[in-house]
């Protein structure tokens, strides 16, 4: 068991582990753009917030891929943790909207509520503009919609973060 913890801890210092995180999260972003432009599924505000959280994971990993040291790993770990938990909470809220007893009162915003210094929906509208309805849930895979799948995906990212970071702490190497 000790060697497994040490092995996971050591791998977190290698660029390859961060490249895996970068590649998987970027692949999900590419898939989201395919759903939007290839399949014509318009993203709602909750989808855009989840997309933003996923880009948080992409950027957190990219920082370490570009320059791998203790400081960038600390930033990468922090970004990964925050983005995966935030994404999970947004996906959970989206599932709540979809499953609301009275959908008339379960609505979401029309315009993204990004900070004034980060107006992504105005800077890159092709990626961050919300044109869809939060109650639209036509896409299904294995009896689950997009929001439910994103809840699972973000939960997995958060669980992997917790496991890797716990291994780092047990191996006495947090960053």
C-alpha cells in the first residue's frame, strides 16, 4: 500500500500525469462544442457555467504542462480542486432544475453572470454565449441527460483530485 501511495505521489510530479488531466478535460470541451455545433444542441446558462468550470481544469493542468515545478503544481492542484467541485455543484443545480416539481418556477438566467472583468460571453460568444433553455434535456445516454453525466464527470475529477492529493500528503509532498 505504501508503494502505491508513493507511486501516485511521484506520478503527480511528472508532466505526463498533468497531460492526462489536460487531455481528458480538453476532450470534454471539444465534445461540448461538437454537441453545440455538430448536433445543434444549444447550451443553456448552466451548461456554460459547467463549460467554464471544465476550462478551469484545462487551464490548471496546462499551467503544469507548460512549467512543472512546486509553484505551478500548487496552482494546478488548487485550480483542479476548485473547478471540479464548482462544476459538480453547478451540474447538481442543473439536475435540480430539470427535476423540479414545478418547472414554471425552476428557471435559470438568460445572460451569464461572469465578473465584470471576465465577460467571456462577450469576448468569445461562440464558446460562452448561452442560447439554450435549462429545461431542454433531449439528449440522453444510458437513461441520463447531459447534466447528470456532467455531475458524474465532475464528481470523478473531484474524487481523483482528493485521492492524488491525499497520496501527496501521506507521502509528505503536498506540491
